[in-house]
């Protein structure tokens, strides 16, 4: 007992020297739980029971809560990050799957899959304050870096919708490939990347001209093209590299932003969907639905360095700022 | 090459709600039949809008998309009674300016309809007939098959049974033509995937009522008699599209064996219990609008109309010729909650699709099964692959 304790301290000291410790929360779609991971020990330190079918997950801007969309309960639950208890919920509209916050963190924009709408929530007041009609099966959500344009992707309509968050209306729509799942801006806001899960591509859109400038395709030797189904897209802070999770292809593609060329495919767990960086950008965590684990990618060496077992069908991940 | 660059240009067109006022109107026809099928289970009785409801929901979905593209979709349906002439229905739709027709018709009626529309350049979407001959000797340039063929359904089931090592089959088939055709497809699948039919029996339809007030007592003793004295087998495979006997088999066979085919584990293009790959959203939309479960004919019609919507949004054209040639081309794909993109086989215009295996309560598996490999698309392990085709598109 004592030996393990001492060893524990020893390991903690060892890792504390190599990297700062952060906390990651992972939503487990089938278990109805959220796994809390310590990025120092790479261990699950707590499993939190939440509502039904937890998918979209993110810290609030003030880091006091983790918000998790519980689709089958038609709500977004709030986990207190000090106590790890579910302490409240937001009125999200029916079947919330994915959401994004406005620049000040006060407003939350939620994709309601069953309703063809994006719902707007005032987080401090925990009140629903508006809705925007979009295409069929809204999913991906992201705010432009300047906070002026909100993007929503609709899976059956196959579009990225550009929404004016002040006027709360769609100002432009761009056709992409089939079943767009995720949208991400480059840090300078000059490119919008949209993944198409069934189409198997990532469209790079000029957000001013509203046109697709490039289509990135993927090919992994020995893998049939139908298995390559891009979902999550995460771009490094300095805007050099993009990571694209390829779903049942069990790989994450690393793409050079400047050339839009795939540099490398990293083998992770099975059916990889969403990802998040540690705030020091040293690591990228991926959720692997079918192998019930999280892969840890070392961003500098582009190698998978660890795997953490979580609950069933891990879906999304969010990591603390400190 | 030229096609690719034209397409690329189209993909680059940005769309905004502030487009000029001229809306592209897309009119879609639907021809179905007023079904008077009798089934063993009350749960299986077809709704009066079976199939049509799926088309109507897809028109809604297309219009939600269309409002961002200034495209508008409308459906005009004609439901045929037994003796009605399908050619007359085609004429009527064509006179109303419709050139894209979704048909949920039996094979002969579909052939009559598509022949009637041929001269006028009409394109048909077969959302109902599973007949293999429509994809083989009777295939046509102006008929796109959304419904899976019997061969695809049988292959999907066979792959799963072989994966389970249930390779000794006791085949029981009905006495009506469609039952015999499905039995043929099952025999073909057994040969393809290495199963063995150890016994075959025909279950004759003697014309009795499916349901009687005290019928269960008799059935309970009849089915064990019918299935006894067979060589040892792993699974009882039924071919009973006419729904005369298959649903009586589970739990009543002489030996304790699972049942598959037309009862028990059934291959199908859709099941109301299915929620994977985003299907839950489609199921909810459907149930909300029609207050009933979504069935395979509904899904086939939905997919047909969504394919039209997809082709219209990519080509910005309502012209049947443009739409059909885009669908036949290499850039067409539609997402239909099956985990894979669905595309057309260029040799017989059959939609490639995974097939669900449902037991009436849940989806047990989705074929193609792991290990059934193919050099181009694993979906082509289901049904008639390019080397098997007898189709000459004309």
C-alpha cells in the first residue's frame, strides 16, 4: 500500500516535470457517463453519471462547468468542475447534439438535430432566447475567430450555413459533400474547414467569398475508400497543422494547412470522431467509439503515445485551460 | 475529364437566400398501388400510404434544402387499383409536365409504365419491385432501382448465416410465384457463399384464411408435423413473400432451430427499430408526420426522392436527362443512414446499399459481413456484380 503510494508520488513528480497537468472530460454516448481524465497520469480519475446519450461536451469559458448535451433527455447538463456533480441544466430544445459558445461565453448556440434549428441559449440566465431555421439535421457548430459569423452544418441538406449571430439569420449557404459533420476555422479566420462523413472529404471554404476553394481527399493504403469517413477537425493554434479524425478508418490524418496536403496518417482506436488539444498544444486527445478508449497523440512527434480506456462509445472530449 | 471540371465548377457555386427570384421547380411523380395484402401478423398489415409517405417526407426534406438554393419540390401521386393501366398514369403525369417518376409497382406494371414513358424521356425510380429480372434481362436505361433485388436480400442473409457457421439450411418456400423467385435467390446465395440446402419443402397455399378465431390451436400442431423428419440442419430458411406461412414457423418447428428469410431474421432495406448512423432523426421525422412506423417501402421511396434532391442541388437542373446522367456518373452519391454512401452500379442501375437484418424487434446485423471482400466495393458482394450481369442497358 505504502509502496504504491510512494511510487504514485514519484510518477507524479516525474510527469509534472515533463508536462503540465490538465483535466479532460469525455462523453460516453452509450454508458450515459462522462469520464474525467488526468492528463498527467493518463488515468480516469472519476466517472460521472449524466443524462441519456451524452454527446457534445465543452467547458464553459469561466471553466466552472462542463456542459454536456444529453440528446435523449432534450437537455444540456452542467457538471460543476470542482465537485464533478451535475448541478443544473440548460433548456436546449429537442435532441441537442453539438453546440458552440459565443466569444464572451454568455451565449450558447445548439444544433437540434430533430428540429432543423439552431437554438440560442443565454447561459448565465439558463434561458432559451432564440432560434434560427437551418437545413435538415443540423450538426457541426463553430463561431468565427472574430465572433461575427456562426457556422452550422446540416447533414442531410449537405451545406455549411453562415449565420449572422446578431440578426440571427442565415446569410449564406455553401454546398459541401454528403453528411457534413464538423466545421473549424483556421486561427486567422481565412479558411473554414468542413468535414463530410459520407462524402469522405474535407471542404476548405473561403468564408468571405462563400466558395469551396479546395477539397481534401484521403487515401490509406489497403483501406477501402468507403471506410474513410472524416468527422472531427482540429487545427493547431499557430495554424500550421490540421488533424482530421477519419471515423471507421481508425486513423487521424495530419494535414499541412498551407499546402492542404496530407502529411501522415496516425493509427488510433476504432471509429475515431472528436478530438481536443491540451492547452499547451502538446497533446491531442481522440475519442474512439468502438474501442471504448481515448488515444493520446504527441503533437510534436506526430506519434500516438498513450491510450486511456473510458466508458462505452466515447463521443466528445473537452480539456481544461489550466 | 470535362465532366469532372464542370462538376467542380458547380461545386464552387456559393448559394445564398438572396438569389434572384426565379425558383427552380422540380415536379416529381409517384405511382403506387392500393395494396390489399393480407398478412399473418396484424403488425405487418401495410398502411394505405405505405411508400407514398416516404416520398412525401423526402419532398419536405428536399424543400428544406431547396429554400437555401431557390429550388422547390412538389409531388403528384397516382394510386392504381388492381386493373388500372400504369401507362395511362404515366401519360397523365407526363401531360402535367412531370418527367421524374418514383414507382412502387409490381415488375410487370413497372415495365409497362417505363415503356410508356420511354419516348417522352421519362426516368423511373423503382422503389418497390425486388425482381431480379428487372436488373438482368429486363433492365432498362430509364429505370433506376432503389429497392434492393431479391439477390441482394438473399446474399445479405446468406453472408450472416455463413458468418455464424449456420451453413446447413432447411428451405421452405411458398407456392406463389414471388415465393419461388425468392427461393431461387436463396439457392443462388447458398451456392455463392458456401451454405448447403439439406432439405427443401414447399408449403402449399390452400387458400385458407390467415387468421381465424381459434386457429392457433391447429397451427401449433401442424407446423411441427410439417417440419419433422428433416436431415439435421442449423437454420430454417423461409421464402414466403406472400405471407402465407413463414410467420407461423418461429418457436413451432419440430426441432428447436432459428428461423430466417421471410420470418425470424429478415433481410430488409429498413426497419422501424433502426437508429444507427443518424437514422434516429429520420425515424423521428417520419413518426411525427405520419403517426406510424417507417417501413422498407417508405424508406425506398424516401431514398428515391432524396436522390433526386441530391442530383438537383448538385446540377441545379430539373431536367430528367441531366439528373439521370449525373446519377449514373462517378460523382453521384447519396447518404441514407446506412453508414456508407450509396451509389449506382453503372451496369444495371441498381443502388448499392447495405442490407439490414432485422428480427422484428431490433436490427441484428448489417450486411455485407466482415470478411466478404471485394476489389471495388464490398457492397458489390450483394446481388449481381459486374461479371454476373446479363443487363444490356438500352
